[in-house]
C-alpha cells in the first residue's frame, strides 16, 4: 500500500470515530439494541454512513477516548489527514472497493498471478523475507499451510480481472497480512480496497486473532 492509501484508511477510521463521538448517544442505543457484535457493527455503519472498517473502529472505542481532550485530538487528526490527502475518489476510483471481491487462491488458475507477484517482489510468498524459491514448491507449501489453517491466500478480482493478492500467515499468535497489487493496476486505490475487504475475511478465517498489516515494497532480485 502507498502512503496515500494508508492515510486514506486512517482518515476513514478517524472520520468514523468523529461521527460516532458527535452522535454518541445514538451509537450507544444502536449497540445496546443489537443482538450481537456483527449486528452492532452493521447498525453503526448504517447509522453513521461509514464502512465496516470504520464501524469496527467505533466498536473498539475505549472510555478514555470520550473525554473532551481526546475528542479534540481526533478532530485535529481528521483535519490533518484531510489536508494531507490531495487526491479525490475520481483520481483513485478503486479505493471505494465497491467492485472488488476476494476469492481463495487456486494453485492452477492463479499460478500466473503468483508468478507475476514473485517476479515483482523477489521474495518468498510466506512472508519470511527470504529469496523466492521454485514457484511450484512455494505454491504446494502454501496449499499445505492453508489446509492446516495456518495461512490463507486470496486473489483480488474486479470485473473478472485479477488485480492483486492478499496473503495472511499465522505466526506467533498474530495474522501477518500482506497486500500486493499488480503493477498494471497500481495507483488506483486497490490497496486500500483490498485492505478493507481483507479485514472481514481474515477475521472469518482466524477469529479473535490480532491482524498485523504489512505492505512490502517491490524489491526485484
């Protein structure tokens, strides 16, 4: 993900927090009336007009964020982020994520995509940072980790085009998530969209496991 994509995600979260604090009584009512946490997140998203990522962040608000000082700090951060981000949705149309979907990686159908990723990044697919090995050996190893519920590889698709991959590897009690976008589709906001989509996917595959997002640069061998 680019710095702009990271800033856009942070702005999305901060904007949701600001809206939630401004309407905190309504938010609390929505949470209390929900049957469970997913229902509460959905209710918050509808009430505030924010994404699931933003609603999840609202659910994680701690009491110390309700003080006047904390609210002012959040408002300042939102203003700073708005000032930093000069691009618009028209410049990066994919960032909304409306047309992007994620599906499981196929060892046969998606071999070409992983080959393009490996050529671009120049490192093994397991996130260890080591040099890339034999392509088919790496794919077989990944399939084994997925089968053992130690990893999940997903393909980012929009309009039947494969635009990137999301890698989730379980390590030391955390899910290390890496997002790679094909060079032909970069600078359009797909990194932001993939992050949004991957959060719920990773939560389904690895419930209650902390998620750490990595954004490796392309460092060809």
